[in-house]
């Protein structure tokens, strides 16, 4: 009966009606459209520069007639000046850098693992905006106090890092970064107390100058913006703001050497930026690249699975993996990216027929499959049963060639703590 009703509807409805009918059947009324596509459509409608449209869409807003009118207004408004600029994001450098030409045409910087943000100093007030379009005011009061030393009409793009001031031998004398897990405690507290401030002091590594004396500098070349940024940071004379250091390299071979050593500095690799590039928005390819070090890896056993979100809500796509600790498997990481659609479907079917226990939406499965996991860093953590937390875990490959007995041990993962503990930064209490 239901089958006949559905088939009859498909055959009698027009295309738009059939689309709505199918969405009502599946419970998915949302139509996914990228923000960039929406911005481009608004540009074609209004003729306003896409950078201004993107800037006006940052932060919380409601789709009201008033907002729509302000969004498409050709006049600059006071609210425009209160907003951050859209962030310029780098693309992954997947090949060798030699194809980029002479190394002297590029600025090399450390790729830090913190919170990307803009520090805005306008009309005697300070605002902190994250790349995730969230106001961070109040969470980092020491940065707001230090920003009062900046000249008015300045916007700085940088990286907020947990930072310890006493650097080990061989490191930059100005200090070294704390692991991201330490910074997470600060993110979760809107009004941090004295203990939190003392346990995780922070700094801003300054990358770029987007506005100076109230003038938009984004179209100026990077080398000019950076020279002015160096003056701004030096004149502020506060340890809370540091000019992100340039990494000197005579050629790409020397740059490779620095990249390989970046993990010992608490960095994820190198940023490679064309010296004559403007500050764009979004992720256009060609001028800014992130040249990350190869991930740390372990071979871990699939232990648990649960449904994903959105179009993957009917499939088991979020997985928990474990390592051997003696005779038992201990959970160490969760991951949901890295498999293609065919692998996800195959694994979903296997999970449904090999579930050994259920905990609400979570299924415990027979420990029969090994996956190679990649991640950026590892730190001690009292919040995890294993005592270890990994950063950005993802699946690199399904090790169908490897028996479960040959998966890695917790001791193997612990041995990767190495550099973090040598810097005295490997604990997340």
C-alpha cells in the first residue's frame, strides 16, 4: 500500500513538488548551499564587492528584511567598521615546493597550532574575533589589556597560543608554545580566574596587518604589510604580541630541514606566503600554502561505532579506536574522516552484523579490524582513560592486511610524547 502511494506521487508530481515530497519522506528538509555560493549570488544581485558581503555575514545574524537591506547597502555603515575582515586561509602544499620558484620570493613562517584570530582596535575599544566567527571578548583579558597599547584603527591577524616564557636550550629565547590541549581550558571559560590565567598564559603570534590608521591595507603586498606590522608590534612593547618570526632559508633544501625540525618547536610545519600577495579571503590557491609535517601514525583496532550527521545520519561513520595495553584494548582516539563512500558502506554493513553490545546510539563491535590513524600531536591527559590525547586524528587507511594481534600498544603511543615532554609542555591535567 505505501509503495503504491509513493510510486503514484512520483509519477504525478512535477520536479519541484517531487523534491519536496522526497525530503518530507526522508525528514531532511535542509538544502545544503555553500556560503561562498550564497555570497557570489548576492554579489551578482547587488554589485557589491564580495569581500564586503563576506565581512557583513560574519558573526550572528538573522534573515530579517532589515539585515538583508543592510547586507546589500552600497554605503559603508558603522556596523561595517565593527566587523572583522574575512580570514585568508592557506591551501595544503601537496607537492614539492621547488615548483613555486625562488625561495626568496616567499615568506616562510612556523605553522602554529592555536586559535586563529583577529585583534581589532577601533575607537578606543578592543574586539577579539576567532576564525570561527565568534567573539572571544572576556576569555583572554590579558590580550585585551595589552591591545590597549596598539594604535587606534588597527586590525591584526594572528594566532593565539598558550605560551611558556622560559624556553629550553636551543629554542627562541622568547619562549615556546604550550600544547593545544592546554589552550582548550581557556576557550571553555568565559571569565577565567587567576589560577587559569597562571596555568595557561597566552600570546598572539602576529601574522599580518589588515588595517592601519583606519585604512584597509589588504590590497597592499605582504612585504609592505609585514614591515608596518613589525613597527606596530615593536611600538606596542608588550610581550603579549609577538611578530611571527620569519624562517630563513637559502633554498628549498634548507626549508625542508626547518620543516622537519618544526615538531620540536611545537609547530606543525611551515607557512609559505608569496611576498607580493594581497590579503585575500577564503581559500584561493596560489599565494598562501601550508606545508605541514607528516602526521604521527599508529595502527589501532576499531572498538565502537555510532551514526554520523547530516547525509551520514543513517550510516555508522564515527568510530572509536583502541590500542593494546597488556591483554586488553584501551580506547585512545575517535575519528570519522579518511574513508571513501564505498569503504564506509562496507564497514557499515559489517558493524550491523558484528555488534556485541549497545550503549544508546553507540555500538561495541567485535575487535577484528585494524586502521592506520594519523594525528598531529600527542599529549598526556587526565581526562582520557588511556591517559593520552591525540590531536586531529583521522583514518589514513584500512589495514585489511594486518591482524588485530599486531596492532600497536599504548606504550608505542606514549613513546611519541617525546618532544612535548622535553619542552615540559606535555601534560593536560
